C-alpha cells in the first residue's frame, strides 16, 4: 500500500479550504499584486461571493465538486451551490506564493441565480451515472435528426470554417442557440483518423461544469463566428437549449 508522508510544496488540506472566501471575476487572473489588485477593487472586478462550505469526494478519492455558500449574511440566508473543482482557480500573490485567493470565473448574479444544491440529489446523480455507465451508446445516434446549419450574421464577426481553427481555439468556446441565447460550451472535439475535426461534443445547460447535458454534433450542424480582432469565437447551433437537452446524450 502506497503511503503519503506529508504535504509538500503547494499541497493543501481539505480542512484549509473549508471556510475560505471565494471571489468571482469575469476575466482571467494568473496572479495578483496586493499593491495594485485586491479583491473588491473596482479595477479588478472581483466580488466576494461566499465561502467554501464542503468538498465532495468520489469513491476513488478525486475531488468531485465544491459546495459554495453564496449570498446571505453571516451564514443566514445563504444557499449552497455546487461547482466543479476545475472551475475554481487558485490565484497567487506575486510576491508571496503562500498567499492566494479562490476565484471563480463568473459573475455574482449567475451564482446567486444558480440552482441550490441539496444533499439528497447526490444519490440520484450517482444512480444516473451508474445507469449511464451500464448503457453502451454510440458516439452519434443514427436516429438523431440532423440540424440545419444556422443562418446567422453578427456585426463585427465573420464566418470561420473548422479548417481555419485549432482544437485549442474551439474547446471552451461558448455555444449559442436559435434565439442567440448562450446555451453551453464546446467540451471537446472528436477527430477522424486523418486528424480532421469530425464532431464537436457540446455541454448544454448546467452550471460551472455540473449538470450539463452532453451531446455530439457534426461540424455541418454548426456555424463558427470569429470577431474581427480574433479575440472572441462563438459557435451557433440551430436549436434551443430545450431541444438539445432532449437529444440523446453523448457517452464517450
């Protein structure tokens, strides 16, 4: 049996995370300088949104989710929201690597409006995951109706073809529906034997990595729009969130 002698370097105990304040930021931060950028600074656009209430572990020991207590005051009136651990970023202080903050890339209103986490849902989620693992599904269900390519135009954006994009460009790009509403993101791209993009796996709905409905669509069913400065990529699909959530789930 392998043993672990002691915490090393930047390792943390779960008990250290419990009770830590969590901040939201709508832009990425790799580090901060306490003299110029601090939480709640108007220039940094950080908001104190709550604290870590619990850490959920899978049976294999991996961190499955983090429960954040958001809203409220001094523990009263707050609600628990579950987010994927990958959605939480450890942002270090430039001059002191031992000083860090927990930051979620979202806005305060989105967290406040997110569905409350209830412990009894965990058992239902586990049963759903077990049933899905026991069911063999194809990458692309042949019975799934193909979607028409969206007819979309957007000021300041131009159409980009998949061969003009890299997997890094598209992975994580936001997905927009028939009514130009934000409905999810590109989770991963599936390549054929020649390395050409064959399908895109989309995460529809959910919140910060949890609760999405995952589907695989062909590239012919999507339209990729890139801003003129190349800084923003949007992927459009000719369906609403509800229509996509009714499609067979991808299990790859």
